[in-house]
């Protein structure tokens, strides 16, 4: 194990300096605390299998699609599957200081999305009452990204944590650090809980949440206490057969198809949109007849009052989608559900660019999804 010390100051020297002023004492007390040596571990080397949550496979990596389907999906989809959206690590520790150091393969931020969402991590702790609470972290972004989480409570109890990984970047390596003497246990996935599988667009992938835990899929996961597998592919959620076939291999509690925002281009006319929805539902039902499927409206654009072209484009797709939904019901398809635009209810100020939700918009998405999922899976 790798032990790192933050300073080489000797204790007698520190005590002498501490006698100068209360302010210096306060600063150096913090420095002494920060000197505590850390033990670093790579979770992928923990010796436990199936420890990366939010993916179907047990492979020891931070990728969302397996190598076995690389040649079946388009290159942009494969590239985006390297992003760690929806993936997380679970562990237990009684440490009062939890550190994360890691590197990513791409740029830290985008013009419309901050580094904390694109490339950051996000830590949540489970309370004694089984509630998830957010843990603030101090961070710095460089070639190696560092997060430092201080657990300020009265008890030295061991508790469970969930660490959400970056939404729009590939994690090249990652290590967790806790003070020397503190224990940390990496937790595997729970086989008893079947995941909700979401196939969607950039919005499902997480654009433009300010941090990974604020993506609507992550909020829903905490709300309904079920794992969520995030198959959101920015600009490339197009109801393609290889992805639908892959979803059908995953034993799930619910399939969610939320791809209309990537089907608004003119190349996706009425016949194409309806065929893709119909084919996706029929393929899933042919292989998983008892698993419910949720179809989702395009949530709209928040600039639609001054951009009628965009408004007409999504309204057409919603109309075609609802028609296909009714046709499938009339054909006897069971366990098929629909989430409408009005239920999502994006407000005018709920996006960063008219399309991609801010944290406010993500919360509105999550509320609508949570209510519908509880209706489907009581």
C-alpha cells in the first residue's frame, strides 16, 4: 500500500511556532491534521468481483458497454460508452477523511457544463435512518484530480458511502485514500436487486448536471432504492437495434426508452421514428415478456416560445410516439407505459441552453420519473 505524508515539519518545531499567535495556531492545527498519513487503494485491485455499480457486467473497469459488442455499435456510441456516467463505487469506512485521486482521458469541462459535472466525483453517505446525504468535497483539477472529503460528525461509526464517477469523461485510474489505521471495505453489487435500465440521450447521460449525483438517473436511484444502469449516449440515443438487443440481455425490473430528443432531425421522419419505437418494444418483449417498458415523451425546449421550428419538431415526435404506443397497446402488448411531457414539466429556467437540464431541470425530470416508476413498480 502507498502511504503519503503531506509535510515534513517536526513536532517540536510545530509546538514552538504554535506559541506565537492564536491565528497561526489555528492555521497550523489544520496543517497538523492534514499531515495524517493516508493509505491508498485501487478498488479494482480489491480482490472482490462485481464492484463497479451501474453496469451489467462484472468486468473490473469503468466502462458502460462490454468489449463483446464493440463491433456491433457505431463508433460514437462506443466512444461515449467509455464515459463513466452512472457508474459508482460503494464502500464502508469509519474514516473521518476520505480522499480520491484519479485521472481522466478528456477535457475537464465543456462550455455549458462545469468540470465538477463533466469530470468530477460525488460522495453520498447513508445515515442511520437509511437516508442518503451529500458529502461536500474540496477538489482540485489538474493532470491528477484530487477530492478531499472531511466527515464532520460526532461519532466514529462505520457507515456506507457511494461515490459517483464522472458523467462525461473516461476514468483512466482511480484510488481511494483513508488515514493510516482506518479500515475501508469495497462492496460488491447486490444480486437481489434488478436494475432499471435507461436508454437515452445526452440528458440521460447527465448533461448538464453540476455534479454526478445531480443527474436525474442518480436522483431516481436514490429515490426508489433500485440500481440504475445508464445507457445515455450524447447525441446518439437513437433506439438502435444493437443497444436494444444488449438491454434485453440484462435481467431488469424496468426498461426506459427516452430517445426522442435524438430523433428530431429531418432524417428521422414519421415512418422511421415509429418503426424504431415499435421494433424496440417488440424486441424487448420477445426476450423479456414480463419486464415492463416505459416510453417517454420529448420533454420539450425551454426556448420554444421564440423558436417555433424546434417546438414543431418535438411536438411531431411526441405525437408519433404516442400513436405508436397506442398501436402497440391495441396489438395486445402488455406491461407498456408512457411518461408524457406535461408530467415532466420543465420550467422556463430549467435548462442551461434551452435543451439540457440544469440541476433544477434534473430534479424536475427525477420527480416525474420517480412518481411513474412507483406507479409501475409499487
